């Protein structure tokens, strides 16, 4: 139950930061391109890499609670793209380059196709 609470609280923090960041980007550069989302995905992936490397280097893996709160919770709420990026990197570093590339292609193309399928389905139902 503690793990669920840590992820939920961290997720709320990350989602709140994402919302404020998107509002700021919208005011700063306007609505013509999703700058906020793109920058959030890049920043979140960078922070995920730095956080995981720091845990490995300085703390020998640290507690699962800290990883759940920061990586799954805060960064997962900020951007799930950071989790996707970490999964890709893990596969790549294990030497499973083809699997990593397949995962990336299937995730991105699959998610976009699923979104369009959902749009089509709801728009065509009476």
C-alpha cells in the first residue's frame, strides 16, 4: 500500500508540474505547435536518465521507495515518455538493439494508430 501511495503522490506532483509547464509554454509561444509537450518529453527523459544513473552510481540502486516516488511517480506524472525512454535504453544496453528498435516503433506507431482508432470509433458511433 505504501508503494501505491508513493506513486500516487509523486504522480500528482509530476502532473501538476506538467500542467503548469504547458500553460507557460502556451502563453510564451502560442498554440500552433505542441512545444510544451515536446520539451516536457525531452526534459523528462533527460531527468530520468540522470536520476537512474545517480541512483546506480552513488547509492548502489537506492531504495525501491525512492525510485517509485521519483521515477514512476513524479517523472511518470510529468511524462510517461521518460519511462518509455528508460525502457528503450534498458533494452539497448542489454544488447537487444533490434528488440529496442521494435519496441520504439511499435510503441510510437501503435499509440498513434490507437489514438486515431479511438477518435474514429467515438466519432462514428451514434
